C-alpha cells in the first residue's frame, strides 16, 4: 500500500501544501515518474532544496505523497459504502460519492492533475514500487466496492468477479478522462445532473437482474 505523507509536510499550511501538490502532480503527469525532475518541482514551488528534503526523502517520497493524498481526497468508492444496510442506500451513497468527486475536479486544480498521474500510472508499465502500489490500490478499491455492493444485494453475482471488476475499472478510467476535460466548466446543476446520470449508468451495469442474480 502507498505510505502516508510525512508529518512535516502535513504540518504545512493548506495553501502551501496544495501549491506543492499541484506543481508536483503536473510534473508527474507531463513527464511520468522517471522523467519528472525533483529539482524542477521544488524550484517551481519556490522552496529551497534543504526545505524540500525536510518535507520529503526524495522524488519517490514526493510521488508517493501525491498519490497517497490524492487517493485520500478522491476516495469515491469506499467511504461509507461499508456502513449501508440496504441496496438502495448503497446506490444513494454512491451518487453522493460521484457528486463529491466531480466537485473536487471542479474546485481543486491539483486534483485533476493528480488524476492524470494516477491514470497514467495505472495504465502504464512503470515497474517502480510506487507505481505498483498505486495500481494495486486502484484495483483493490474497485474490487472492494463491488464486494460491498454484493454483500448488500446491490451488485450482481452472476458474472465472474474478475470480469465485473475489469469492466467497472475500464469504464471508470474512461469516465475520469472525460471529466478531466470538462470538470472545471460544470455548474452546480451540472454536477448534480452528472452524479445522478453516472449512478444510473452504473446501476444498469451492476444491479442484479429482476428475479435473478
């Protein structure tokens, strides 16, 4: 699993943290982990090399921090779904997750850049420890979301779990990429509309057939 951010970075003011994360996410999104420059990131962020190594061990640690904090903020498919009691409540919570996720893309520029990093990592062949951990976490979250839905009777069980997970994962990547290009332009009404529409699309794919699995 991806390690949590270092306490020293966590103690920074929110505005400074967001600035560093946005610049780092943009660099990783444009150049990948291997091509990204730690020195270029800290120069753009306006922090000294000494301060940078006070907050992070190295480029790998910074990358891990971007992934960890981004996933923590962008956790659509885990929060609260394990606490629901009925299938309909599961989908209500899922719609709330979509609403929150789309809102994050609109309100926080660095989140969009983080998502580009995560998609590139998940779809790429980078074999670094951080990339492997990010891929494993992304696939685990998808699988766990499905298992929670199945436990509540909200998700079908007539298809192999691996097939269902891969279908949902591929659709999620496509949806993410679509909203990366449009999220900042959405109004409050648009966010509500798309959260409802995406939930409906997911239900049509995942809900058990009436009278069967």
